[in-house]
């Protein structure tokens, strides 16, 4: 997992063993990987936690949303939002459907737990190429309109997400986004307030922003603390 992080984000600090262990301790169901069947090599991962959205400011940074990367703010009692903290795909394995499998697994998890939605901070990976001419908001508008392509956001829009806020200083030291991100949202069409998966509490979460490895040769699994891996059917 750490090696994959270093490969995807060579200029950023990778997950630590303590952080990864914490993810498994607080919400093992939300931690998923894609491995190459022939070699067992990790080629993708997704990390998530459940939050009560109203407890946070829309313009909070990544550290605030993830409790410094430890997910100890995971709130399965009052939360109705699956927060997507991380998705990574090995650069050598991109454009082979791995990212789509991870996003589909997240949507299935939201349905399983009866959550209201997925939200995430999507860093604007292509913004550095246009920062001299466009504000972050202008850049996002053009990506949403299909006039520009962003390596991350354009994919997420195709996966059914919508942009609900532009966030400065989400990842302050990221050279590609220059720190900028957007909050994206996917709504669970099966959600019913107080229905299956609802775990009590009056969490309305109504806050809104103010302004070649084919699928046949990979396996999507939940991360486990031991060596065993359980395939998602």
C-alpha cells in the first residue's frame, strides 16, 4: 500500500503504517484494494469513512476531514455521508477499468449501509497548466462544461458525481492542483431517511456550500489486517 502511494504521489508523503492500521480498525468495510490475480500485486485502492457532514466546514482541508489521515472521526452512529478520502490506481494500470471498479464498490457500500451519499474532495490535477489564465472556479466551470479535461474530475463527472463547492487549500503542498479541490457528490437513489442502514439520530446533513490487466485478471477486495483477502461478490 505504501509502495503504491509512493508510485502514484512521488512528491507527497505516503500513508504510514499507523494510519493504514487505524483505517482497518475503525472501518474495515470502507477500505478496498484491487490486486492483480497472477502476481498478487496491488494495482489500486480506495479508502473511505462515514461522517456527519454538518460537523464540518465545506472549506476544511484534507487533514480535517480525515483526522490527520487516521479516520478516527469515523461516525457510523450519526453519519450519513461516505467520505472518499483516497483513490489510487497504479499509473501503469490506468485506463483498464480499475478506477471504475473502485467507484462502483463505493456506491455498493453506500447502498449496503443505507447512507445518503458519497462526498469527496477531488483535487484539480490539471489546474497547474491553466492557473496563469484561469481562477480555480473558472477552470472547474470549463471542465464541467467539457471544454477542458481534468485527469481526476472529468472521470468523476462521468461516474455520476456533481460539483458542489470549490475548496482552496485542500492539499496545500500539491504541485498539480496548487492546493485546490472541489467537493463532489453522488446521491444514493435508494436512500430513505430512517430506513435500512439508518442508525438513529437526527442527522439531516442539510448543509450546502456558500458559493493490460483486464477486469478478468484483477480482483477487488476489502483490505484485511491479516494476509487473507475476501473478494467482493
